[in-house]
């Protein structure tokens, strides 16, 4: 069994003394750049403002964020990841798993998603527009199904 530090290094791509030089990932990551907005969770002071960063990679369990300001390890953040069109694609609470700096000095943080709210289109029933003289129970009136409306 590995020690705690070895397990973290293993999960985040280090060799952890195994002699391997290639990272082994448990979950596939997509190298995608998206805008991320984040703030401490829960926000208890008015001066705790939203910060901004960019994703370096995304996975179902977490993300790596490049930002000017990083949060302390083990702190909770409310994050909103925006898709290419600017709409929120992920609204979640995440834990800061690690913080590092690149060789150029750019800060990065690894976030583990703790709880999320999926952003799916809301389905709304369409009004029944029946032909003249046809009641609402007629099959022609029920032919119009639900309509998807973006939230």
C-alpha cells in the first residue's frame, strides 16, 4: 500500500517511486480551455469577490485551473465553468486538491468536484394548437410534444 503522498503523486501523474515516467490517469482528461469563475464557498463576507481563471484540462471528477490568484489547499470554492458561447456548462462546489506554479511562475490549482448542479435544457409543454373544430383530446392536438427551452 502506498503512503498518502505517494498516492497523490500517482493520481496526479508523478512516478511516486514506481520507476514510471509516463503519467497514469484514472479518469480521462480533456485539454479544453474554458473560462472559470470562482469564489469561496460559502461566501461570508461581501469583499469575497468572484475571481477568474482558465481551465487547462477537464474531467468528470475535477479540473486544472490557471489563475492569477489561487485559493488555499482544502478550501471549498463555488465554480462556474462557461462553455464557448458564454453560457454556464458547470455550476459546482469544488475542493482545492493541490496548488502549484509553472516554471514561468504562473499559479495553477487542481480542483476536485464535490457537488454539482447540471445545466440541462428545461422541458416545457407546448400549448396545444388543434385544428378548428378539434378538441384538446384529439390525437392531432397531442401530436405536438414538449419543446426544449434553454435555461
